[in-house]
């Protein structure tokens, strides 16, 4: 059967062969031979690219994410998972892989100890559970384990242990050692959060002593670190030292396994380049064959022309006219493209000029407010103090003056806030990262908590684009404080090596429907879209009434050359 599939040429049978080979690699990986699975996937990848089969590429990316998860290469695992969840095709099979990917994303962020991201992706996985799309029983067990940990963080230990029991029972029913280990690990962490330290220690020791080696290697360093924390909490110093030595020894072994995987990756990349070169050579060969066929056709046509001279001349004249028309159409299309490029360049230039004029005007207004109105308020305050000193016997007048002094102080604070918003000198002085930190700290209060996650932000963004990024985030957060009535907001900023920056701003406020957003789109929202567009970016706002709002921004700020 396999030999027959290998010899087949139809796309359907070829896809069946690739699906079988992908399944074979997956089975070998589940047996504990992750490096062999990686090698098989590397050989299969060029074929999948050529087939352009979305579902098979989906499964390929998910398998690589799972391999890197097992080797604790968390960032690489996240990169491949993002490729899975960003696919917009909504077939039943793709939705199932998305749901499982959200569970694995939450597991990765649990390794990184980032509760907000854990909650976010576990909540997204729950949506697939309620729609009965996420049918894989093992990942339902993982969902309950992670949910138990989140409930324990919120001190809801009763519900946490109920979720742990559900996860454990599902794993035992399916005889899955990995999920049994994971549910026990989460249960021990719940014990530690509840300060049931002795039970946590016993369970950690049980996991280390009774878990299969292949599964234990994935989580052993995290288990040892948590056991180390519990020993510290209970004051068992000798156990702390022993556990620390065991952790160092395991990390050396883990480093060696990682080196083996990196060697396999190098081989994988080398083979991948070879395969891609072969595909390119095949493409060139096919193009040459096509050119040869075309030349043969021209030769045959020439013979026909010689045999039927008059018909040949007519045919040549006709072809020449067609060619001239085609050339004219191509020239017209090229001219249109150049005109469109010039229009775009002009639009960008106008936007840049408008931005410069806006910033210059902001600075002028800020300086005028600070120098004139600020000084005038200080003079009023001084005069009031002088008047207050002369009203020693008149208690009612002194109280009235105190009230006026309070109003003047509030005016000065509001003036300082307006000046700060008009000209963010902190960006020029301390840089974009410090400016955002200060702004979030200044903006949050008892009614609104803001969590800022700076995963990876380049330090060499040009000043002009740093100010633009600051303005964008400032505008979104201002809208949250003004309209959302939210109690919590999350700001997450990260970038990749290609220079793409992703900004996610999420709140739990009252939200707004798409129709209302379109009708009430004011100057602030139009300005936001304009600023993102000037950074060659796109913005997507997801919101429903009563469900909060998520603002997703992808942009490409310019970077300074590093000397």
C-alpha cells in the first residue's frame, strides 16, 4: 500500500502518503523518540510546502511546537503555536487544532509563570470545550489541571481540587502517564499555595520517584524548583541544599539533551535547504522545458507560414497587433502602478508633515500653557497666601481662601497633566520603555489596575517612531479610562527578529458593538488608525457589548543602526 502511494502521481494520493508519513512521525515522537520525529518532519516539510495542504502544514507546525515543549525550548514552541492559531480558515479539523494549541500555549506560559497569559489562553480553550470542538480527551484533562492552578491562585481551593480530581480521573481512565504526572504536579502546587507544605513535599517526592523518565524529564526542573521553594518556606535548609544539587545535576543533563536537539536542528536546517534547492532546480528545469516547448511550437508555426504564405503573413500581422496592444496595456499598467506609488508616497509625506506640525504645535501649546498660565496660577496662589495672612481674625474668610487655594492647586495639577500629554519629554529623555512604564503607573488607580508585559522590545527604535508608539498606547489607554469603565487592563508588547512589533491591549470593561464603534468613530480613533498606518501597520479591534475590548496592533517601527 505504501509502495503504491509512493509511486502515485495524483495530488490526492500524494496527500494520503504525506498524511501517513506525518502520522508515522507523530507515533514515533509519542514513543519518546523526539529527535527521530524531528528528522522525519524535516524530510517531509518541503513536500508539504509543495502540496500546499493547509491541514497537513497545520499538523506539522503543531508537532514541532510539541517537540520544543518537551525539550523546554519554550519560545520556539510559542512561535510554532502562533502559526497555528493565526490561521483564519475555520474547518472543523482546524478548529480542533486551534483549541489544543490554546491549551499548549497556556502550558508554555505556566512554565514562564505568567498568570495573565495563562488565564487568557485557558479561557480561549474553554470556548472550544463548550462548543465540543476540542474532543481530544487528554487535552481536556490538561485544561482542568491548569484551571485548578488558576483557581488556587484566586484562593478558591474547593473548586481547584474538584478540577484536579476531574483531570486525574480522565488521565487514569485513558492510562496517560503524562497527564497523570501533570495533574499531580498541579495538585502539589495547589497544596503549596494553600500552605499545606508537608502534603506538597510528599506529592513532589512521589512524582519524582514514580513517574516515567520520558515524561518526568519535561517537568523535572520545574518540580525541583517548586520543591526547593517549599523547603525554603518550611526552613529545611539541608533539604534545600540537597534539592539544589539535584536541580543543578538535572540541568546539566537537560543542557546535554538540548545540545543534541540543536545538533539535530542544524542537520534539519541543512537538509531543509538542500530540499528547497532541489525544488528550485526542479522549477527552473520545468521552466526551461516549457521554453523549449514554446520554441517548438514557434518552429511548427513557421513551417506552416512557409507552406501557406498569405495566411502566414496575415497571422503575423495579427500577432504583431496583439503584441502591440499587450505592450501598450503593460505600459499603461506600469504607468498606473507608478502613479499609485507616487500617490502613496505623497500621502505618507503629508502624514509625516502633519505629524511634525502636530508635534510642533503640541510643544508650542505646552510651552505657552506652562510659561504663561502656570506662572499666572503661581502668582494667584502667592497673592492668596498673602491675603490669607492678613485675615487672621476672620475665620470664615480664611476658610474661603483655603478652598480657593485648593482649586488653584487642582488647576496646576490638571495643567501639568495636559502639558505632559501634549509633549512626552520622558520619551526623549528616558526612552519608550521607561515612558510607557511611567505612564501606566501614573494612569492606574484604585478603580483601574494596569498590567504591563514587555516581552521583547528593541532598544534601537528611532526617536520619532518611539514617540509615535507612545502616542498610540496613550490613546488606547486614555479611551479605556474614559469610556470602558474597566477594572483591569493588560498591555503586552513583543517583537520578532524581522522587526515586527505586536501590541495587544485588553480590558474587561463594558465593550462596544461594531455598529456603535463605526457610528461613533471620532477624531481620537481616526488619529489612532492614522498613527498605526504611518508605522506601516494594521490595527484590529475586537469588542462586544459587556465582554470587554481587545486591541491588536501589528507595526514595523524603524530601527537605528547599531554601531
